[in-house]
C-alpha cells in the first residue's frame, strides 16, 4: 500500500489548466503551457516563476523548452518562439489553418502537427516554412524525428540518392489510423504504416534498433521496422486506448485508458508487469531510477517499483487530471488541468529504491555464484557418469 505524499510547493500563477510541461536540456528551467493562453517559465532551483509569455490568441496546446529559447503552439493556429531571458516573442510561425497540437524541435528544424491534417517543417531562425507534409486524411496528433544515417546501411543510402541533400525523416501519427514516414527535404512520403484500426495517440522511436512503437485507441501497441515498414509485433493486452509510452532498456511501458500501465519486454513481446491502483485513465508516465511515476485522470500521481509493480507512494493534491510530469534532482513536477504546477520531494523513495536495488544485486551475485558452483558440480558428476558408462 502506497503512502500519501504532500507537495513541497504549489504554483498557482496560471488562470487555466496546464496542458504541457517541458524541462530544459540543462535541467535549470521548466516551461508550462496553459488554457489561459500563456506560458510560464519556472526555475528548478527555487520553483519560482521567472517568465510570463503572453501573445497567443487562444489556449496553448503544447510547449517545448530549449536552454535559450521556448516554443509554444496554440489553438490560434500559430507557433511562437520566445527568449527565455527577456520573455520577448522572437518569431511567429504562421501557415496552419487549424489547431496546432504538437511541436518538435530537432537541429535547426521546427516540426508541427495540426488538426488541418498536415505536418509542417519550419526554419527555427528564419521564421519560414520549409516543407509541408500532406497526405493524412485526418488530424496529426504526434511526431517523431530521426536521420537515415542512424538506421540505413551505406548501400541503402545509395538507393535514396535523391534524398542525399537531407537525410532527415519525420514520423507522424494521425487519427486516420496510420503512421507515415516522410523525407524532410522533399516532403515525399517514404512509408505508410498500416495496421491500426484506431487513432494513433503516441509514438516512441528507437532509431539505433530501427524500431518505432505506436499506441492507439484500438487498444494495441504496434512495433514497426522503420526502414522496411514491416509490422514486427502487436501488443494486445490493454482493454482501453493506449495514451502514453516510455522506452527504457528494451522495456516498453504503456499507459492506458483501462487504468493500468503495462511493461513489455520488447525483444520477445512478453508482458512482464502490470501496474494497477489508478482509478481513471493513465495520462502520462515517466521512468526514473528504477521507479515508474504515473499521472492519472483521477488527479493523483503514483510511484511504483518498476520491477515488482508494488505501489510505493501516492501524490495527492491536484483536483483534475494530471497532464504531464517531469523529474529533476529527485523532485517530481506534476502539471494539471486544475491550473497548478506541484513540486514533490521524491528523495525518500529514490533512496529506498537504491538500497533495494543494491540488495537485489547482492543477492543475485550470491545466487549466480551458487549457480556456477552447482553447474561445476553437475558437470563433474556428468563426466563421472560418462566415464563409468564407458562413453
């Protein structure tokens, strides 16, 4: 049974629900995007608000934070870039004709997905649209990006000579039940991945292993070879939409509307663990130091031992769904539709988990040593039996 936890800080500056929470690469800042049409910048050192970005004409759907710049997208059909020091709007990216619901920053590119059925690529610095990806029959909900250098062999790259100028590829998931892979340089569709019978809500990319994972409202997770487009496996045990995914050390964690998280061993497709206790959909999840943290529509965050599935702690205080979580310096940050950002101290459970892992490794080491002695003994007995039988 998990213990209840109290927040060490509650940030109530937003006047509307928080739809997303982004952590800067250096871990020094957090960015929240809200239903109130503004974004706020927070310091992880003191959890104080150090920036207020105003300018969008409707609610912010998603946000992304770099070390020196912040990006927000909105139901006003635009994306904005902000200076994190001055709070000044540096650029407005216009072109979408409906709600922009997702953005992704990679290198000098800014990618966006919209309810207008397109994804687009923008130059981060020039405030200019570079490419439009048109082909989905319904809205684009989720994005991923990789370079063909990460996945293609030399001979395969030669076959794609026309794409040599840029080897970047964009992956899009849509409510039209498909996943598409696009060449960024030409906007040409490289692969259409068919198999889902429901909207694709989430994507996780494992480029070094040439794998893509997609979660859907058809209750399944599917694994794809991103070079050939072949469907490799279908994970079928969920009884509700798959809302969020996390991939750690060849273990895939999936959060669902069926109120559970499941852990799968990617190489075999085996379901290893099911994490229960949620009273509503699992809306977000994050793995940290052997602990699985989840946020739910029941307004609680939870911490589970990732290996045993045991609930270690419940974080209560929010009034509505937790939309996003981040972890930095053994602090858990939860952003909710109730408009608050809450900060929780997780040092205690992290410390207990480290002790548990150390103890488990020690036991495994002794078991391994016993196993080696046992195998040595059995081998000797086997040899003796063979000699007695004259084999």
